[in-house]
């Protein structure tokens, strides 16, 4: 789990967040041990941005993975961060 957290912290460095300055990184662990990372990517049209969790999941799914074991999420704030609300349903399907 510590390695997964380290991966999410590393992914956070690549966040593209010129508007909010809110950096987020995610590391997704598959059941076979493969790790996919992602970061948030903002867009001038705010609703077209993508969260770090969705980036990691999209990368995994695009490579044929569908069975996930854990996800670690790292943000640039110390308190008050929660999983992206747009993912609560898709993550459980």
C-alpha cells in the first residue's frame, strides 16, 4: 500500500490545474499487481476536465483491465479531500 501511495504522490506532480491550482494524483492497483497512475487535467470549459481517478481508470480500461483491487489518491491539500463525486457510481460497476 505504501508503494501505491508513493505512486499517487508522483502522479500528482503531472497535474494540469492552471485554474484551481488543486493538484491530484491517483494510483490504481489491479488484481494482477499492475499499477496505473493518473492526474487531474483541467480545461477552460470546467465540466470537460478529468479527475485523477478517472484518468487512472481510463488508462487501465483502455489496456483491457477491468478488475481492480485498490486506489490511492493524493491531493495538494491536507484536509477536506474526498474521492471525485463523479466516480462514486462508475467505480463500483
